[in-house]
C-alpha cells in the first residue's frame, strides 16, 4: 500500500483497476468523465478494454455483454445519461449478470453542469438495483472494489453514485500497490438461452427472486461496515450520507472539542436496499432526527416509513419539514447552520477576513473564434425577416442562446432538438424549422430523430456543427474523429455518408468561417423540401493552432460597434472609448472583419506574418 493524492474520479478509476476490471465503457459527461480517462491512462498493455461508446445505452449494453461473459465491467455516465441507459438497465436487472457489473452514475447537485438535479438513489429503487453512496475520496476508492464483490456475489448490476464534490474533490489516500491488484480472468460467454434471453415468464420468476434478494441485502447492508451508527449523549440524531456526512463529521468534531452535547449519527452508505435493521437501532430512544442529504429526501422518507412501521415516536425533520433547503448542493457552511439550528447551538461568528477583490462577471459565452458562432450567425443572417425557429441541443453550442446571437429557442436533452423541431413544424404552418446538433451528439442520439423526420416527411433543416471533437466535456474522441480510447487509428464514420444513407437527399458541407459562402449555402438549402442538412465543418479552436490575429484600424473605425452587437465575441473589447481586439484571445477567424461595414478590421494570417505555413 502507498499514498497518492488523487481526484475522486481518479480514485474510483484506480479502485476499478485494483479490482481487476476487464471492460470499461461509457459516455463523457461532467462530473463523471475523468473515471474512464484515468483507466485508459493506467492501461499500458491494453489488457483492459476501454471505450467511449456512442452513447450511454451502447455503453451499458457493451458492459452487459462483458458481464454475461464473466468479466468485471464498469460503465460510466452522469445522472442524465442514466435516462439514456435505462432501457437496457431495467431488463438487465431481471436477467442478472455472471461477472461483476458496476454502473457509475455521477449525480450533480447544484446543478453545476447539468440540465437536472435528478437523484440516482430513486432510480436505484425504481430499477431494484443496489446502490453504494461514497462519503469521501478514500471511501470511493474502496467502495468500488466492494461493489464489484457484491455484484458478483448476488449476480446483479450495482450503482456507484458519487456526487460532484466526491468526483472532483482531492485527497491524499491509501491505495494498493500494483502487486496487490486483483487479476480477474473471465470465463468467456457460455451459451445458455434459458438464462440470457428475456421472456415474460422468466421475468416473473426473476422479479420474485429480485424482491427476495433485496430483502436479504437489506439485512446484509445493516451489517455492512460503511453503514454506521455513532452513539451520542442526547436524544437527538442526525441521519446523513455522501459528502454531507463528511461536512457533518467536521462540524460535530469542532463542537465536541468545545464540550457540546453530541447527537447520535447514522451514516447511510447504501440507500437501496435501505439498511432497515440498523436504521431501527439508530431510531430507538431518540425524540427527533435531522436528515442531511443532497438532492431528494430519500433517507428522510425511509425513516418516516420505519417510524410508522415500528411505531417509533420519533419526529423526522429535513427537506419535507422545511428544516433544510430542498434543492442545490450542501456545503460545509449550510450543514453547520442546519445542525446548529437543530441542536440549539449559536450560529458561528463569521471570521474577520479582508474584503475579497471584486470579481469580474463572466457570463458563459462561446470562446473567441469558436466556429459555432460563425455557424449561428450565418443562419441568422440567411433567415433574417423569415418566420423561423432554432432548436438547440446539449453541448458548447447551447451557448448560442446568449445575446447577441440569440439562436437557441429550445433545448431539452441530447438529440431532442431534431424531433422538437418536427413537432413545432407540424402545428406551426409556414415556420422554417432548424435543429442544431454537434458532431458527437449527432452520433450519440440524433440519427433516429433524422430518420423520423425523413420517414414522416418533415420540413426540417438539420445543422450539424462539426468541430471534430467532443468539446464541452474535454475533447474525447467519437466515431467521426478516427481514433479510439484504446489508441487505435480507425476509419472515420462519415456524417455526410450517414445522412445520405438514411435518406437525406440534400447534404451540403461548408466552412462557417467563409461567412458569405455559409450564408449562401443556408439560403439555398432551406429552399429545398423535406429534411435537408448543412454540415458546418471547422475544428474547435482548442485543438488547432490560431489562424492569425485581427486588429482594429483606429483611423477607419467609426465606433458603430456592429462587431460587438452582431456576434458578441469576447475577444472584442472597448477600451477608453475605442474598439479593440484582445490579442490574447483572438484566433484570426475573421468573422468580425467580414461584418465590419467600414473595413476597419484587418486580419493578418500567421502564415503571411511568419513567412510560411504553420
């Protein structure tokens, strides 16, 4: 054993490697992304199969096939990705697995980078899948190894549900040496249709067995060392989980040092199946309990149920009673305040600190030089004065909703914009319907929507913003990039060929940085009937070198600010009343020069400036 300073996601990945994981699949999504990437970095001999799957459903099914074959498999995603993967998961629980299968679902209280604050603990109960909820980076490292053991022992997929502050928190933890890693050799797939082919009669028997097994697991989890009851000296209790337990433990340790009376504490590491026997032991002899948990009142409802079931006269307080906030993530300060109010302690006096510097307000915007800005602007210019709707999607290009572009009218979930545009078009005569989607999202969840439009004769323009990467989550590869997480160079899956193969007859590719050509292309394509597509192809500025630098010619500038009003590039600034371009941000895309009515912006290409191509 040795110590390492690791991010929570890195610790989870290293725990999976130490547990002998054979297959890791997933789809990138903050706050889960670094788990798979860390496994890939610690796989020099390629013995672990690691892949970014086209979406979470595909990743779940790849992991299921590996677990059918006796392998230890891990599939990674964020909480909204579980919605995509839920179809195979719901049936998979009925079939079970032979090897260990851990489904890592990172929840995002806040939310910090997600559409929703959905709580995977509910999904565990809904799918009847055991759930493990780590409270620290160290526990996450150890718990994933234990999760594989439980999965194999009970032939079931299991959830590991870290939240953002566990995923992205850092700690110095104790990890195994490579010589201590488990080596897991899968048997390989053995044909057994009676087991691996799901039928209604099999499902009925499986459902009965799942309910029996989860009752057993409730008993087992009551003895699981990570579910703990810490005795106190009064008739109050605190029930908590995850990072909230760590915050509560710090608060109580501080107050204990001051001689304060301590409550009994119930740490819940397995929210489903709930450790009922241990929970009843915790409740006995208490007058009231405060529940501290992130997202939904899962523990709170379980304790209310148990008080009724066992006729325990304990008042349960928490989100349902308004004693703690009902949304957002917990912090060290909010947990202290909640405990202090519950225990009747005085609020902490704020420490005397110097005034912090005034922070600069930086609203989220597309990067300077981002080709998506040019794509949106080309469509906006081409459709000026026409009745149009612009349906967006999940990715960097969601930021196209910001002023002054104002080019995202709807955004629901990955791939939804294409079908939403069809629905709007069906009931809004004369509306020109556009759907914007990135290249990664095209492969992940948009192809079926386009097929739906072709089949049902929709009038729709699909705009694929192809920047040759999965930019929002850290530039992961996808089927259109030509390489995999295993380091293989593979044939790129052509977006254009895919579109033509599913029946889209009009497909045009254009460089959005060639603004006039892009505008002309939009005007030509939108006039065609049916489903048509424009591929705006230009690489993300984070993966290529800048083209050059733009400069405002002050003698020619009339300070009309059209360059600012029209495109909102953060690289264009006003200093002392003059329009200037921040050289540290400019990439030389040239869009500002194209729209300046006075030719007051000059772009100097690097190739010209330095006497040769870079």
